[in-house]
C-alpha cells in the first residue's frame, strides 16, 4: 500500500539518485489520485522530484531546484580533465605516426624516380606536418623540390629553411653539403646521390 510521503524540502537534501528516483515514483503515483484522496500530492511536487533525480544522474544544476551545493564533485571534474588529457596525448601520437608514415611512403616513391626529370619527386611535408609552400621566406615561397635540379638551385636561405623544416640537427656550412643533405631527406635514390653529390 502506498504511503503518503513527507514532502522533502529543499530537494537538495536528497543526495542519492536511487532515493530521488524512488521518491519521484511515489509522488507520481500519488499525484494521479483524486484531489480529495488522503494520499493525493500536487503534480508539481512530482515534477520537481523527477527533476532532482535527473539532476543527480546527470550532474547538471536545475535553477528551479534549491541546491546550495556544487552538483558535480571535484572527483568528476578531475576525472574529466585526466580523460581529456589522455585523449589529447593519444591524438597527438596518432597524428605524429601518420605523418611519419606519410613521409616514409613518399620518400620510398622518390627513391624509384631517378633524378625526378621524367617522373617528378613527391613533395615531403615538414616535421610539423606543414608543406614547404606553407612556409615562405621574406623574399618569396620555397621552391618545390620535384627534381635534383630544383635541389641544387636552392640558395643558402632556402636550403636552411628546408633543413630546419625537416628537423635537421646540424646544418652544414657549405651550400653543396646542404643540397646533399636535403636530397637524402627527401629520398633521392642513392645512385643519383653518388653521381650528383659525390656521395
């Protein structure tokens, strides 16, 4: 037999979802009775009780429910921060691995294209994932390295920009050595390196 429940006020006194849900169910049952029934409860009380149950389930504040407490405990905020941090870390790792795979694949293609005259070299993205064309110098864009001739035509500033973009640890002093290193980094075939760069 349903007992007429005592109306809880403020509803923030109910801190457990199960208790709030059960309380709401009882109020709903009582609100469906005739107004002159001794167990009758106004439907507005049932609505507020249901809202409290939803609030506890979702950790969301409802303005029409008196609650002086912070709804979402610090534990959940900290957990959310840790989860987001892990997602960011995994995403960054995946992006890095995909970029590395792309660089290796394009370099392998270039390794089968002689000096690039008949079949141009593929453009290799920089270490940060951008393309050389996206990193212009003050005097103009970086030339596209589609042939060995394009590599050997690079000026000192252009060669330096390419080596920095590819993450070279040390940049050679001589321009010819810079050209050779760039050729290696973009996958120019060894046979071509030996002929064109005294490899």
